[in-house]
C-alpha cells in the first residue's frame, strides 16, 4: 500500500487546521475568563509601578542581623547574575553593587567579580559603587564605601 503525496498533503493540511482551531478555541476561552483580565491588569499595574518608582528598589537589610545580611547578600548575587545573564545589565549591576556594599570582604569579592564579569560590566559596577559612595547617608557606610573606592584605584 503506497501513500501518495496528495494524501500526505491533505493529512498535513487537516492536522494544521485542527491545531490552529485548537489554539483559537483556547485563546478565546482564556480571554473571556474574568480572572485572566483581572490578573493581566494587576500584572501591568505592578510592572508600571515598578518601572516608574525612582531611586533604589532594594531595601538594605539590618546590618546588626548577620543572618539577614547573609541572606540579602546571597539573594543580591543571584539576582545580579541572573539579570546579567538574561541581558538586563543595568539592574544586574545594581544588585551586584548592593551585594558588594553589604559584603564583609568587599575587596576579595570585587577581585572575583573582576575575573568573572566582562570588562564593560565590571566597569559599570565600579561606576555604580562610586555613585553609591557619593549618595550614602550614614558616616560609617560612607567611610566603608570610600575605603572600597580607594581599594579599586
């Protein structure tokens, strides 16, 4: 029994039409769902408020609580790496800079980052650290950032 090219073409056309109908049906069903519209509005609103919020988006941990600082440090390193690998360099550098600020041994962390990050990204990180040095409010934090800047030069 031999299958002709026209039979294969007709079968492919029918399969394509069924798949397209399936997609249209479920898209229509999804769009008519009131929860979908509600969730979509909430997601857009959250995204808009996050992008319009100025200043630092990350709140610094209580420096007296060692566990909280350590958790924050690991979270910022992971977020920074993930954002940089996905192409969001600016936000990734911001998270890495936050991690350097709370790090107990920032000079060693910066050496590791210098070896692992591309030169352009590391330069952005250094510039961000210098910006933080000029913006910091507390004297102890400012002194720590000034020491970091001195180590970098």
